[in-house]
């Protein structure tokens, strides 16, 4: 198993600049820390689905180690910029209200190829997200953390993509079925996980959870961070994972449509707020 590409203790924490902290970013980082830190549940699920594939199981366990480190780094940064934030308390609150179903022995995507395509979509989303956050942030330590995470997520995408190609040869899942899985997973980005993480990390004690409210609070802050280049790269990664040509006219149309949607959504959420 490879070594970590970076370590929390090696980050330049003494260079943290409180004057450059964007207050609107802090709630996003708190929520992201919880989702990243929860990776071990996903690993248990993946190891069940790929119970007879030790090569992939090793990959999944290594993936979790890096993901947990992402959560720890983001959580430490959040605690330093907001001393009232208790990362482990927020983790416990998140896990008490949101659990990944880990006792399944078959992929919820219908096939192992589909599961790996879905993982590629997650890594596409996170790589683009942290690139967007890192580009928009001015605080130097957060900018470095986000760039490190974005690079890790891109490597994770490549690892899952490599195994997806291996399973495509076995299961012969068509490009269109792969695309359907990809679009289904992308559509789940507004499910309960992110909304509940935002709630668990930011809502005062005693405030009840409302998915619509906290999803809007999260998305308003997140969508406004994206720029066209982040969206175009993400769509290229989606096309590649599905076996489609990222140099085609279809890609150009899809990339333009995705940017239009995200930009429009960001403006509507900002106006509503």
C-alpha cells in the first residue's frame, strides 16, 4: 500500500491567517470535514460488494485512510478559525442522524461496474469542488489543504476508473447504462448526506433538521464557488468514465449546459438568501 501523499502534521499551521478567512466558507468546510471523515462506512460497504476481490479491497481501504485524513485536516482548520466548533462532537451528531447502509452484499447500482462508475462520479465531484474552494479561498492554509485534497481525489478517480475498465470487460455494461448510473449518482448530490452534514456541523443544539432548509444553505455557498473551468473538467471526467469522447460535440454541449445550470442555480440561491 502506498504512503500518504501529504500529512496533517506537515501542513504550515503557523501560517494560518485569520484576517483572510472568508466567513461564508467556514460552514462549508465544517460540513465537508464530516463527510470526508465518514469514509470508513463506505469502505465497509465496498468491501462487502467486492468481497472476492482483494485487490480492490486494498484500494478501498487505502482510499478511506486518505479520506479520513481529509476530514481531520478540514476539521482542524475549522476548529482553529472557530474555537466554538468541536469537530468530534459534530462527527457524533452527524453519525447519530445519518448512516450509510453497510450491511449490503450487492451494489445498489445493480453491478460492480455501476458501483465503480458511481465512485468515479463522487471523485469527479469532490476533485472539482475542492479545486473550486481552493481557487476561491484566500486563507493560505485552507488553500493548500483544498489543493492537496483535490489532487488526492483526482488520483482516487483514476484508481476507480482503472478498476471500472476491468469490470466493464467482465460485465459488458453498455456506455448508455454507465451514463445512466453516472447521471443517477450526480442527481444524488442534493440528497440527505450533504444537507445533514451541514446541519450537524452548523445548526445550534435544539434546532430541528429540515432537509430543504439546510440543503439550500449548503448549495447557496457551494455553487457560487464554481467557475466554468471547474465544470468543464468535471464533465470531461464524467464522459471518460462512461466511455464517451470528451473531445466530442456532445461534450461541448454537455459542458455548456452544466455550467449554465450551476451558474443559474447559484444566482437563484443567492437571490433567495
